[in-house]
């Protein structure tokens, strides 16, 4: 039901190794009471037991958990970098929204195409996160430039023109990466079972990021910049929040 390549369990179509391991453990518990037993000469009762000889389920769970934690930290670091570089709170929040939406769509696509969420598949998402955030930054930066250069032009027109100018370039960048992964889908045997899930998830991540950037991001930008904000009050509340966050961080670091 599964192949082992480089220490990684690669599931065959329709087969879930972790689920199979769980069924085996449940079956062992079910049949254990009925296994032969014998009373020794000293009165001790000897019971036959089934002892797992090679069980890597805990290691697999820990590895997947570590990878999920790494993806979460990578998302957080990417958002912080966006806030620092873009230096526009509203634009940073809009850009940051692309990542969770895209990742959710990736998991939906994985479910639809029956791609197991194993270590290799999740690695594809981790590899694509940088490119996913780049797409949103490119479009948002161009829209912000339009808003600064032409403040008298209606907001909708600025967003449309700023998005239209870079959409073809973003599509070209995505297609270049997606097409470069096409030979991976031609791999056969164990190599194909190991690397094809990574190619699928990275392709899904890039396509969903492109769709969200082009179709959803302009609407989010419009909603974010349509709201009128009192800059003085906003700065006051934001500075207060940062002070509280700083004290909380120091408290956790030393206590």
C-alpha cells in the first residue's frame, strides 16, 4: 500500500499510511485479550503480546508538526517584513490577507485532487510562500504609486490602472515557474510518488496566489483605502498598542 523513499513514506493512490497504522494498532488492541496465555510453575500468568517492532508514526507526526510550525513562522516573518518594507499599514494588512486565503485554497485544491498532506506536499507550500507574497507586493506597490502620483483621480480608476499595468507581468512570472515544474509531473515509480506532490502543491500555491492577487486584492485595496482614517488618532492608538506589546514581550522574555 505504500513505498518508502529516503526514509519518507510515500502513499499510493487512495492509501493513507497514518490511517493504516492507526487501524493496525486498533486491531492489535482488539485481538490482544484473545491471545494465548499460560500459567507458569510459580503461578505467574504469561500472556502473549504483540509488540510493535518498527513504528514511525510518532516521528511522522512530530515531523509534520515541525513543518507546520515552520510554515506558520515563515508566514509571520513574511508579514513583518511586508509591514517594514511597504511602510503602509493598510497596504501591509491587505497584502498579508493574500497568504491565508491562498493557503486555504491550496488545501481545497489538494482535497479535490486527492493529494495527501504529507511532509513533501507541505514543503511545496513552504517553498512557494516567498513567491506568493511577491505577487501581492508588486501589485500593491504599483497601485500605491498610482494613488500618490494621481490623488485627484478616482480611487477605483487608480486601482484598475495600477492592477492592469502589472497583471501581465505577474502572469508571466507565475507561468514561468509553473512550466518549469512540468517535467516533475513526468517522473515515474518511486521518484514520481515522492516529488509529484511537491510539484502539485507549489503549482496550486502559485496559481491560487495569482488568482487572489488579481481578482481579490484590488477589491481589498479599495475597501481598505476607501475608509477615511484620522492619522493623528490612529498614530496615538498604534503607538499605545506597540508600547503594550513591547512590555508584554519583555515580561515573557524575563519571566
